[in-house]
């Protein structure tokens, strides 16, 4: 699955990305189609971005020379891998992620360690509306793409309010 046209040329990171992409699956009754959703019921599924989307966010963060990135819903760490690689390739910084499902936090940390990117990431376990209130300084890039619960507009708005003073 290795693509020589990827903008990210780190074979260790790409190996982890390829493994996650090939293992990605969705439950038979996709919970994203219903409003009654509990992310803890789907802890074994990583609702992750596609590698092509990751390539885009990597390039965007490289182009911005981003050194502080925040993401809502780290999941198993797919987008975090791209963010952390961009921060590293920009000379250093921090990716601050938030994930409410403990099993996904553990999986993301394993994936980041396997890619050699753990030093660039701070994953905070819990509700992003709380865990992302203090980002320690200005943020160059933010991704809000996670589990939106029963009231998606409220979750997105609340996450934005939590981080807006850092943007």
C-alpha cells in the first residue's frame, strides 16, 4: 500500500498509517447514521480520516509551519500521526489531542510510539469541552472531526468555544 507520491516520506510513520488504513472497519449498523450514539460502544472501531485526507492536513500544517495543533477526537491516532509528523518536520512543537474513549487513547499512544512520534503529542483523555480548555498558547491549526453525539451543533460549538481564545 506504500505510495511513493505521498508528501510524508517517513517509512516508519507510513508503515503505521498503512496498517491502520488497511485495518479500518465500520460496524455493520454504522452508528453515524443514528442520533442515539455512545462512543464507548464502538471503542474497537477507529473512525479515522483516509490517508489522502491525512496527506492534505500534513501539507497544510507544513505550509503553515504549524508548531501547535489541536484536534478533537484523536481516536486511534490516524490524524495525529500526520499532525505529529508535520510538527516534527517543522522543527518541533506539540499536537494536543482529546479522546473520550480510554481504549482509543491507549491505541493512539501505541500507534504514535510505533511511528516514533510520541514526543510531539499530548493526548488528553476525557470530554474535549473540558480537556481542551487550556492549550498552553496560540494554536496554528485545529481539527474538529469527532463523535458529535446527540446534538452535533452543540458539541462543535462547545469545542470551538473551548479553543477559540487560542486561535
